[in-house]
């Protein structure tokens, strides 16, 4: 996704709870550390063990180095919401169909930012010709968010590599 595909823009939707000074743009390789730092704030939400033990592979998969590789890979599209220099939240999709990451900084939660990020990512995927549904591996804490977006569980909770998640899918209306 290039900047021309996801133009830098301000959110101009008064009344939705979102700060009007948020800017949305495509992710850059230089954003990898901020993205990794934001994800790691929520690592405990994924971990089976409260101390995070056993989740080393997950931690490696969201390290700054790993995020740099995703940002450089054309299979992944990142949309970031920033306020000044602060990363308020971001979404990443793989292959226009798998919601790979969706994280909102705690100070920006409860204002509809996750919904706006999802709407932008979904709209981008559809504009690129994606007609099938979407999948996500939801942390157990985020299940209600994805259910509000229309996702439904496709199986049981999976516990692997020290983390737990629920596979979910959203079917598009044809």
C-alpha cells in the first residue's frame, strides 16, 4: 500500500468520539519500533502464562525486526493513526484478507478508533478487488470488538507457542 492508496488525512467525522487531529497514513519501515512497542503493551493479553513464559516465538514475531519485514513485504498493508508523533493505533492486513494486527494505544481506546481503522482497511481491500471474507486470530480480550465488526468464531480457542487466540471469520455479503 502506498501513500497514494491511503492518503495522509485527518479524521473529519465529528460526533464519532475520534479526535479530529488524528492523521491516517500507510505504515513505513521506520514505524517498526513504535508498532512493536505498542503490540508488546498487550502481550499479556495473548499469553497463556501471566509472566509471558513460553511465548518467545510470539514475542519474536512482533519484534521491531519482524515488523520491519512485514512492512517491507507487499503482502502486508498497514494503516496507522497518529496524533502528532504519537502512534494512536494501527491495523495490518495480509493478502487483503487476514486481519493480522489491530492495536489501539490505551489512551485512545473507547473512542471508535479501532472501528475507523477496520473500516479503512476493509474499504482498501475491497477497492483492490477483494470479494471474499476476512479472517482474524483474535486475542481472547478482543473477541467482543471483532464480534461488533461482524466476525464469528470458526472453531475453538487455540493455545500454541504460549499464546491463546480464537480463529474468527467475517463473510462479505454477495
